[in-house]
């Protein structure tokens, strides 16, 4: 899911639609990228400024891998050495939502954990009227397209060439640059974020460098249309609602236990549509469901408490502290007022990065309406995945070439890859994990039957299976792990 800060700024400032005028950019050829050479003396490690128990280094890499001799940028690389040098297997690159300290002690014995901060984060400042968040006519659609095009052009001027070259294929090349600088022939790779494809692309570009790979959280980069992308992502939030309702059926800890959760949600949605629940909107309800699915053990209980208060009292005052604030009102759209927008450097679903990875054009307002209707069919309760709507919407008017266009993975060599996914994960459609596994020869699927964005974080069964695979390349004996339901 998008970080709260990014969601807050986006919700307050822009709307979205991908209106596709952009074409595909020439990809960095293997020959061009191969001209880059790591430092002769490797990485110069030293104690990290914020944690002396970890090592830090800086690696300069090309901004544009198609031009490796051009402008360079620093990658900040971080390492925790293997706890038992005698058992050390090699390097495990962690990409995504797990900090270096979170994987199990078993993995700590065998691997140097390595992570990196993708290209330094920048911000863009834009002045002027806001564009509509959810356009309601062709005229508003055109306002979105023109407004977003202007914003991207201004952002590119402010942040420089890097804005146009921050895509997942470039990040995969960054990872291999780290491998080369560390002097490793192969690496193990653990990808733990539902909204990135860097691990998949590393396997595609550098299959001979993969010792073992775990993909916990998957997008299907072969998706070709905005309708398929947005409706499938809405379906993943719907699956989170199904998991939440299932938990309420099973657990007395749910404050809606023994009641018709589906009926209560539909009634709440109707009330918000009529404006009877203060500032809450139908989109707020679906956004809260998706957010709760990220950390169900901490969030399902609060969600049930909040929905009960809203249903029984229609009182935003009692529900809001439990849910958190509703979407904030947009700042005044006064010409000259500065608004800051994250450019998306380092996060897979922020504006610039997303537009570099996904070419999903929406022609006009009529097509947008058809997509909204398709989402409602796929997700009859939540109706929309707000973050993913805003991601596609955030590419409205993208004026540059798409650096990493959608495509099926081009992998012909069987690889030791474990594709992990959850049954009720808000950002992980089950069908996408199935598709990714089908595109990677030799891969194995592991389905976690419970809620939560990262199965590795939620389930001992998943952790044991993943650790065994990374350490010994032993594939799971079973292809499923049982659910772990929240206890509070």
C-alpha cells in the first residue's frame, strides 16, 4: 500500500487517470549496461551513522543505464554480516517492506543481509489550482490530463534527468551493480513488498546471478489494460474484506461477531453515499479495509470497533479516533500556493516510478466510467482500490516515454524461485501470483490462507518454508500454509 504521507498528499492534491500519450522508451541494452564497471577496490564499508552494528557504503551507479558513462547517482548500501561466518552462504538482498533486522535468526546465521536506498528521494513543488481527484465529466478529465502533464514537466525540470529513468528495470540493474561491487558471483534475493516488480525483473535480466529468490508480494507486469489492472487490484481489497468478515465469523474479538458483516458494510456504504456519516465517504470505507489488511493483527479489531460505532451511532466522533482521520480536505486551490509532491524515488507505486513501469492508457471519461463499473463488479463491497485508482490516475498526462513497459517475463532458464502470496492480501491478487509463477520456469508457489500483506510476517509456517528454501533450496513439502487469525 502507499505510505500514509504519499496517500495524504496525493489525496489532498491530485486526481488521476492515465491518459496514454507516452510511448515506450528504449530499454538499456545488456551491451550498454555491461560497459559499467564496479570500483576496483569494491565497496568501502564503515559503521553506519545511525547504527554502528551495521555497515554502510556508497556506490555510484548510472542514472540512465542505457548511458552508463553519463550522469551518476549514489546508492546508499547497508549490511549486517552473517552471525556465524563458518555457516555463511552468501549475500541475501532484502528489497521491500522488511527491515534488515526482521528476518529470522536462522537466516542471520547464514547470510550477510544487504539492503539499499534507491536513488535519493526528491520532492517537486508546483503552484496553481488543484486538479479534481475523481473527475466527473469529460471536461474535468481534460483538466486532469493537462494539469498532470504540467506537473510532470515541472517536476522533471526541478529534479533533473533521474526523474525520467526511475523504473524497476533500472533498480534491478542497481541491485546487480551492488552484487558486482561486493564481488559475489550470485546472490539470494528476498522481495517483500506487494507493489514492486524489481525481484521479477532481476530474475529476467540476470537469471545466472540468482542463487535463490523469494517473491512475497507480486504484481503481474504482463497486465495490458487499465481496466484489468484497476479491477483486479480492487478485487484484492475485496478479498481483504472477505477475510475480515471471515475473522468476524470465527472470533469473539470482532465487535461484529455473530452479525451480518456484509449487510452492515452495505448499509454503512449507503449512509456515506447519502452524506449521513459526517466526513466519511464510501471511498474512505474501502480505504480503511485495505489499510487494515496490511497489518491485520493490529488493525482488524480496531476496524470492527469503528464499523460498529458508525453503524450503531452514525457518529464520526466515536469512530474517527479508531479509524484515523478521514481523507483530509484539499488545501485551498489558490494560485501561487506551494504544494509538495513526492516524486516516487525509492517506492514502487509513487507517481514517476509507477508511470515508468506501467503504460495503461485511459482514452477518455467514458472509458474511465467503464473501468469504475468493472471495479464494482469485481469488488461488490469495497467497489474500488483507492490507492491503485490514484496510481493509474497519477499518470494522467505523463509526457515522457515509458522506460519499462508492461510485458510477460522473458525467462527461459528454470530458476530457484519461491512465489509466496496471501489469500486475503489487499495488494496481492491471487491470480497475479499464479501468473508470475507461470512466467518463471522452475518456480514454486506457496499460498498463505490468511490475511496480511506480507505472509512472511504473519505465519510461522511461511517463515519456516521460506527460511528452508533460502538456506538449503528445499522447496516446501506443501503448497499452502494455514491462516493465522488476529487475536484482538
